[in-house]
């Protein structure tokens, strides 16, 4: 079984600036949920609150609750480090560790968590994760080469392999294709379709066509002006959001009238 | 193009030409002055290098590298005791200052917030400007408090040199740690890595080539220090393997000693001084060059 | 670690083979305190290192103050060089330090600017790095070697020139008096100092010249300016604060420099003079400490420590002003 996420009255701040206001939504397990909306609407910030990465930025804080499998990740006594082991993340820009080989990059999470791993198990994890990320055939002969020797699209798939090597329940993807060419984007979309079988995937994207292609549900966010917080406008099945949205703002946005 | 057109315009021709000639003359003069200033800066370097080579080679022999000055009056003798002292004191300085310097840089980059961090940054700046002789006086006051006045030891020298080296290490390490992209820290956190392991396994290794290169330049700088050692490590003619007691000579102090306490055979002392100077210059240059090499060869390939 | 989900057929999509099902229900809470032991150790160690710097610097101030203060009340017989009071000793030495450093800057600044301009504006770009490295070699050479060179090579070369200057330009106050026959004068020492601080100033200048806005350069050239006019119109205005702070850094270094002065200069106690070529010369604080410390005892040591404290304060003020200028320049540039 995979994991559902319940977001309840969530507010996120950078210092005194409120980036996200009063968001509540439930994300179903084993599905792909897309967050869309204009720049600055807080969708990336919201995503980062789900695995407590938001608070890494100095001055950033959160109120409200995010429950993963019924357990509030913001409850006292919850360790953000353990939260992130269950809720993985892929970033906008591919960020493989430059000091590590391709193989070591995949194993980085496991090793950084200080889990013991035999050589054989390691090989197993590397192959399984790279296959899952659709990268195995391209790199199987050069696992010892530095991760930064790969192309941008390959690096991003390496980062996905690295994220799933630690076997999270949820995978958060923050505009994973925005720095990539169309071919790499397609490869990653294919791969996400496969991930849906086992993971709860949440993806932030600027690309509405992408959201329409890959996601089961779509949440649309907007802002009412500069320095205003982002808010949730509409959250529904992707087909509904794109064909018969209930809000005018959503209709305008998906029709390309603003944003 | 525009200038040519102006040249053809009869009323403007004369003035434009003279103005242009004056401006061009100023430009030529400036070019010459700047070229000459550059050459001028290199003249002392050339003279110094030539002297060190021509005079230093006189005693660049096995005797020089295998003997101390113990019991030597006049010609002969060597700088083995000074090479040993340089090695020991430099080693002790590295051991004292590198861990403190890197840890302080980690504090400033990864942990430091608020007034205390700002104070430390400011103090590192202040420390960078401490004259080396003042560092020597400080080491003297500390050691004389414990061991009584007149105490001399290699360790006191290392303490003085550490005071000069720590701000160096902090500065370069801080710079290198800040160059590590936040992307990498976030990537590690997102993998469920505690902060200390992120620093130890991701941030430090990524910055390491730069830090090592910076430390090497720091070593090159302190290895030529003379004044503080003159105060607290003193002069010696003999081998001293013990950092914790008795006087200990380093190569720069050896040079000073050869000049300061000349015997009647002046040339023998001068030759030894220049040979030691040649060794010291060569060592410092090798350190500088290899630090560049380390920075380039071992740098992680970030985009 | 969870079970391998081998059966991919059930998924329907063209899913990648070998994907392992995640293990739900792993704990998110941890026993023990709010902070991991490793994090606590790392944070404490790093903070302690920061505190070490604070303690060390406070130690320098306090120790020098505690040991130096008694010398201020000491009288004749207890002080180095037979001084009758601490201030009789300290005053002329402070003058000498500042005088020598100021002279060094007068020589070093124009040359450093020229060097930096040559490297950044005139030399072919691919030589800029190597040429800069050669100038940096000047900074790498130990001061005791400069001392040796200044004393054995440079000073003898200057003696003839000084004699000529004293004869033909003796009416000029700086060149008045009996010229030194050895060349070991404050002017020689200042010239050696100039060579030593030149790479520091040149390095800062190179940096600020390199940051000249391309827009300003192109605007000047588009107006038909010659290279020199472009430098005056576009490069210097932006670089002014950088040059000043580089000069201040050089000043800080020159004030603290010990060995080159101690070896090159032939000093006379308690002398204050602006004559550059004479056979009597003022000494500097740093050199006086190095020359007197090895044989000093009792109150003499305290006096030398007191001198060190004065030097520390002077260099601190100079460096502080330099850094403030650098910071202000950086903020304006941003």
C-alpha cells in the first residue's frame, strides 16, 4: 500500500511574507497529483512543506498540518530527517553530487542514512533504481564515471534514481522537466507513468500540457497580486480541471488567458 | 569612419588633427608608462631570484643538507637542524590551526546566525591583520606565564604561527564552503540525511580541493615567518627533536642568524644564508604551484 | 527492506522493470531528545571553534595589556636603549613605523596600479593569469629573504645615488644632511617595503579593474575615446574605492613588517626626522621589538610588549578602515 497525504489549513511563510494561505487538500495514494498555477503562486513552497524542506530556508515556517498516512509531520517529536526518508524529492535543476560516481550517487541516500549495504545488495539497488529511472541501459557501462559527466536529462533521471533508491512512499517533484529538452522531458514523463504504480507522486509544473498528460488530479493555485499569498482555487480530477472547471480563474488559466 | 569624414570637412580639419594628435600622444605615453611600471615591478624579483640562485648554489651540497651548525665556526656546516625545526614547527602549526580553522568556517557557513556569528566574522578579519611580531609577543606572554620568563620552545613558535594561520584557513575554507551550491545540501536533506552527515559527506568533500589548496598557500605563508620565532623559539645551532622544550631554529631564522652572527669568514656565513634562502624560496614556490594544481585537478566538476 | 514487486504486468502502463514497492508505515519519530547526537556534537564543535577565535583574540588583547601596562610607569634604567620613559621610546618608533609605511605606499601605489592596468587592460588575455601569478610570487617570498636582498644587494646599489642626491638636491628637506655611505637608510627600507606590499595592492586593483562594467567601457570606446581616455573615464571612477582599500591593506602589511626593516635599516634610538638619506634613521616598532627582544629581560620585555600593543592598535585601525571601505565599495557595486 502506498500513502495518502492530508493537508489541513496550511500556511507557509518566509519571514514575515506569507507565501501560501490556508490550503487544505487530500492526495490519494498511488496517483499523480499536479500543482499548477502562475509564477509565485506558492505551489513549489507548498510542495516543500510536504517533506519539511521548507524549513531548511532560514526564516521559513509553517502552520497547519500535513499528515502522511495519518501521522502529522509537523507534530512535536517528529524528526524531519525521518520524514524525508519517507517523502522523497526531485528538484528543478538536476543536482547529482559532483564528488561521486554514478553508482555512488544512486547509493548516496542509503549511505548517508548509514544503512549497511553489502557490495551485492548495493549492485542490486543501483541496477533496480537505474532501471526504474529508465537510465540503466545508458549508463550500465560507466557506473564509475562522475555523475556530472551525464547530460542534463540523464542527470535528472539519475536524481530520480537516487530518490527512489531509498524507497520513499511519496515522491515530490518540483518542476523536474523545466531545465530539460523535450526528449528528456518525454523520458521522464514515461518514467513517472511507471512510478504511479507504486508511489504517491506530487509534481509541480509550469507546463499545463504536461499536467494534463500525466496527472490523475490537478490542483490550481493563484495569487491575487504581488506580495500576496498563494491560495488554492480548484482541486479536482485532471480531466475536470482542464475541460469543465468550476472556477472562472481556472478556466482562464488553462485556456492560456493569463499566467 | 566618422573621423575620416570630419577630416575632409575643411573648417574642422586643423583643430581635429591637433586635438587628435594630442590625445594620441597622451595615449601612447600612458601605454609606455604602464609598460615601464610593470617591468619596474619585476626588476626586484629578477634581481632577487638571480642573487638567490647565483649565491645560493655555492653551498647547495650534501653537507648543507646533512649537517647542523653544531660546533661550526667559519666554513662548512649545514641547515639540517633548521630544516628539522621548520618541519616540526610547521607540522605543529598545521595540527593546531587547520582543525580549528575549518571547524570555525563550518560554524560560520552552516550554523552561524545572529550577533555571535557576526562577531566571529569580524574577529577573523581583525586576526588577519595581526602583525606577525605581535603574534610572537602573545605566544611569549602565554608561555612565560606557564613556564616562566625566558622559556623558548618550538611549540610556542607553533602557537604564534597558528594565530597567523587560523584566520587564513577560516577565510579560504569559508569561501570554499560557500561555493558549494545549496542544491547539494538540499539534495542531501531530501534524501533524509541529518545535517552533520550532509556537512561531513557532501559539503566538505565538495569543498575539499579548495580547502586543501588554501591550506597549502597558508603554509607557504607561515613557513617563511621569522619575527615571531625569533622571540619565542630562539636560535639554536644543534638538532632539537623536541617541540616542547629548548630552542628550535627554522630556515628563516637560520638565514637571520647567519647574517646577524657572522664570524670572521664572512663569505661562509653569507653563502649559507643564501643557500637557505634559495631552499626556502624553492619550497614556497613549489607549495604555491602545487596548491594551484590541487585546486585544478581535484576540483569536483560542478556545472 | 520491503518486498520486490516482480509482477509488473498488473500495472498496465509501460512501467520500468524492477521497481520495488515502498515500505509504508516506517516511523517518523525518533527516540531521544530533539537533536541527534551527531548533530549536537557537530554543532557544538563548530561553535566552539568560533568561540576559540574570540577567546584567542581577547587573549591577545588582555595578555599584551596586562604585560605591557607596567612599562608605562617604568623609569630610566629599566627600559630598552636607556629610554627615560616609555613614551620617549614609543613616540619616535610609532613615527618611524608610520613614516616608513607611508613612504612605501607612495612608491608602491603607482607601480601597483600600473601593474594591474598592464595585466587587465594591456596584456593579451591569455597571459593575464601567468603574469598575475608572477607578480604574486613577490608576495610569496619570505620577508627575511627580502631583508637579506635589501641589505646585501639593494642598499649598496643605492649608496651612490644617495650621495649624488644629497650633493645636488640637498636643499630639498627630505634629502638634506650627511648621506649614508652604506645605503641602509629609511628610504631603502621603504623601497624594500614597497616591493613587498606591491603585490597586495596590485591584486586588489586587478580585481576591481576586472569588474569595470562592460557597458561603461563600451560607452567610452563608442565615443571615440583612446584606451587611456577609456581607462580614465570608465575604469578609474569605478575602481577608486577599491584602490584606496587595497592601499590600506598594503599599509596594514607595511606597518607590521618586521624582518626586512630590522635587517636593512641602520637605526638611531629616539630619532624623529623626515630626512631620507642620512646615516641616522628613525626605527620602527616592529623592527625595534625584533632587535631588542632576544637580549631583553625584566621590565624591558614589558616595554617591548607595550610597543607591540601600540602596533596592534595601529594596524587594527588601519585594517578596520580598509575593510569598511571594501564593504562599502562592494555594496555600491551591487
